[in-house]
C-alpha cells in the first residue's frame, strides 16, 4: 500500500489500524479495547491485554526457530572485542539475570536503575527487568553523580545495576565512585547494587550493599516471563525538561511493543533476520527503541557498538562495522556524520569496505543540515533519510517511511508524518498556520501506541507540560513548519532545550548551576551553532559587586561545576563575564538576541529593551571567546 493510503487508513480508523499492527505481537490474553479514551486527555492503548515484552523480544523467536540466529553483535573498538550472541544465548543470560534480580528482592512493578556503558550486560539487564515486570530506568554514563542521584530519588529503585567503568577514547571513566557518590547524596538508598567488574578498571565494593555480576547470577534460577498488563510500565527514561529537574518519561509494554515492531518494517524497511544498527547509546531513547527493543521484537540482529565514529581508530569505523556485520540499515545522529566528514572529507575510507548489503541511513536526534545529508547520500549512494522524534514519543513522528514507500527526499526537512501521527503547526492562539509559516509543532491527540502515557508519578506535570497549552494537542516543544506537500521541518525549540551532539540538554539546568557559584549574581546560558556538535552552550555571568577575582579562574570553576553536576556530556566549556545582561522591561533575559549576536545572524534591537548598549557589550564579551566564529 502507498504511503498516502496507509496514512489515511491510520487517520480514518486508528483502532482498526493498530489492531492490525497488534497481530505482530504475542498476547497472553487479548486486549479488550484497542484505544481506551475513557479518561481524555489521557489515552491508553490495548487496555486489558496481557503480555510480556521480553517474551516478545526473545522467547517467541527462540520457540519459532531463531535460537541460532544472532540477536546481538557487541562490537567494541574500545576493547578490541567482537562478540555475537544468539537469540538462544541471550534468552539464557536474560532469564538467569532475571533470577538474580529476583533473589535481590526485585518484584513486578519495582524499579531498577541501570547505569552502564555500551556492554551486552546493559541489554541483558534491561530485558531481565522486562521479563519480571520490573521497571528499568537506564541512566546515560556521561551524566554525573548529581544527575544520577536525582533519578534515584525520583525512581526509588530496589536495585541499581552498574559497571565498574566506561571506556572513552583516551580515558577510562570510573562509574563506581559516581554511583557511590550518587547514593550518598540521594535520599533513597537501593537495597543492593550489582556491579559488572570490567577488567579495564575494577571497582571497590561496599560489602553490605554491592555484589558483582558473577556473584549475583551464581546460584540464581532462570526465571520465566511474568504476565504484565499492556498498560503497565516497561521503563522510565529521564529527559531534560525546562528546569534542572528531569522528566521521567514512562513507556508502557503493549503499545510500545506494537509500535516498535510495526516501525521496524514500515519505517526502516527491515525484515526479521536483517541486521540493524543504531549507533547511539542505551542511555538514550534511540538506544532503548532501536538498539534493544525494536530490532529484537522484530527478530532482527542488532549491533551494540562501543566506540565513536572517528578516532576508534579512524573515520572508516562505521564502514567496517557495516561491512563486517552486513548491516542493512544504520541509524545515527547527524553529528556522527559531521565528525566523519570533518576527518575524511573525501570519504576515502569507504573504498576499503564492501557496503553492498547496506540499504539506507536514517538520521535523527537533532536538525540535519542539508550539507551533511547531501554529503552522506553522495558518498554512500543509498537513501539518507532524516526523521524526527523525541524521548516522549519513543519512535518516529515524521520521516520517510522506507518500508511503506520511499518518498522524495527534501534536504532540511524531517519528512512527512508517520502513520498514526497527525502533526499540525499552530500559532500562539492555536490556529493552524499556512504552509511555510513557522509555528509551534503539535501532535493531535490521541498519539499512536508507544508514545508516553504519562510522566513517572507526575500526571499533573504531564498534563501541564504537554497537554494544557493547546487543548486536544500534545505540545512537542519544537518549532518548525510544514510545506505545501506536508513535509515537516523542525527548526528550533520553543523552550530552553539545546541539542549538543544529539544529546538533549536544558540551558536552564546549567543556569541553576552557574547561579549557585558564590561570586555570581546572575547568569544566562544559550546554545549556539557548532560545526561538529550542532549546538554548544555558552554561559554569561554577572559577578556580585565587590568580587574582583581573576575572571578566568571564575570561568574555570563554572566549567568544572557544570561538568561535576551535569556531567561531561553537557560540553559546557565556554563562559564569559559581563557587566549586565540584556533584559526586557519586564525582566526577561533576551537569550534569543544574544544567540543571534553569537551566530552573526541579523538582529534588531528589541523595542522592549531599556538600554541597547548592553547588546554591544554582549558582542564584545563574545568576541573575547571567539564568537561569532568566522
Ligand atoms: N560515559 C562517560 N563519559 C561520556 C560518555 C559516556 N557514555 N559519553 C560521552 N562522554 C563524555 C566524553 O568523553 C566527552 O568528555 P570530554 O569533555 O572529557 O572530552 C564528553 O562526554 C562529550 O562527549 P561527546 O558528546 O561524545 O563528544 P565527543 O567530542 O567526545 O565526540 C562525537 C563527538 C560527534 C564524535 C560524538 O558525540 C558522537 O559519536 N556522536 C554520535 C551520535 C550519538 O551518539 N548521538 C546520540 C543520540 S542518537
Ligand atoms: P530527545 O528527546 O533527546 O530524542 O530529543 C528530541 C529533540 O531533538 C526533539 O524535540 C527535537 O528538538 C530534536 N530532534 C530530534 N530529531 C530531530 C530531527 N530529525 N530534526 C530536527 N530536530 C530533531
């Protein structure tokens, strides 16, 4: 069926459309209602259905003849290892680790935090939670102790599973001290921690609390899948909100399994047995959906890559992985391709590898600049397809649904709405704007299965953050436009979120940290364009009167503080001291004008500002740290 007809079918009768997709999932007890709209604006999918996500990702494939097929390929240029794990082996490891979690008191509905690098045990731990109906919450390794502590306090885990260390180029990141510190500063303490000792750096254990991975599985009994309701939570994934407090996005079991399974074939064009590679991290939504759940639900082989696009060891690494493991579809962030293009502009490394099995590249996580998209399509000779989604939606909202129909590619646009989503662009009053006009990008309720049903323990926050701004719509927080053909372009955020190397961060969260510095009276953080990372943060601080310390010392302390409290992933490396911040008469800091000055975009003096000279001062301060870039 064509895209147009499939899309229309999804809009005319969503219940029928998703009931058909639900046939791709094994149910222990069939659902009673496809779409439960009895509590609008809160919708639930497949109410009354009983199933298990791990069963659908592993057991049914093993029972159905895929026991010997590779489920997971762990390819780690960081350790020089490549391991292939079959569906049969993965099931055994998951069932055993599920038994280990049980022995430590984890029951259905309990939370388990997973703070691990890109190792197979991270995937095993996630699936083991799903197996026993526990709710996992994976925390990205690049976050600092404070961020981990916030998540511990919100999720209140029974057990935390962590590794002794992560491996980054040129350094070993000790995870265990960060975990210990996080537990020390959080109000909630887990009953136990399971620590995977990596040979690169073993951790000291706290005897009364910590066990090694080996100790945990020793004597554990393999555990069967526990029946859960389709509407029960599978995981919580924290993501940046507009303050320093992250939002706990909840994912359910049934709708998630149906949507991801459907997306593998229809969005990405892969079939059971194909190899799919999402070059992301299990700590992000892309890793949850397309390293772990999507490929396994669909019976594909998934690649778990512990490395970087460049420097591990060279810009040909991606091509090596594609060729060696016969990857059919790769999914990554544009920043990875900007890094490869920077190090190998002519794509010379491609000549060393046979990419004949490679069929498409999907990009997401940040706006894809047309240059990067065009470079990738020219060098790879396969469709390069941008698509747009967010932690909250769990899978693509707009894109080019290769498995349904390959549509024309418009560089700069993220594509057309994926079946199941009705995307509108509205003005401040909620009126749909004409094609080509920028506005707030919203999704008409109900959103399809797989999207967030709520925020963890915070339904009121879910409603106020996403549903109340435009009744009947979900607010994406993105600004963009739709063209006359229905293609959607995502241009920026309407809030303080920035996107650094595909990582979503809140400048508000950074401002809270700068404001805590004893010498800082007030501050602002903005995101500015960056050739490699898409955006990077820059801080502006006004010092308290009487402070006459060396500015570079203060800036160094601010940089260290953000690294210490958010983590290295924030990439907060630049700040400058200013005499005052530009504000409107009502006291709102003119961040977007500051951003335009930093990016050498044209800007005009806002009518609401008292003293335009302040903007000149901002320009001068920026020039001392090399902005605007030439
Ligand atoms: N554990 C601990 N530290 C981590 C980490 C992890 N899992 N991931 C990143 N970091 C650290 C890095 O070591 C770096 O620290 P530094 O400031 O000491 O150098 C910092 O966090 C920033 O990392 P990163 O954003 O990866 O930047 P980079 O300069 O090291 O690499 C790219 C730049 C473009 C190569 C890299 O961002 C990349 O591979 N991106 C791929 C896209 C991607 O994964 N997107 C995710 C969403 S799809
Ligand atoms: P995250 O929740 O971390 O996946 O980040 C989601 C945000 O990243 C979105 O709300 C957008 O702001 C941005 N984003 C993701 N994909 C795209 C894309 N293809 N084009 C533009 N922005 C994107």
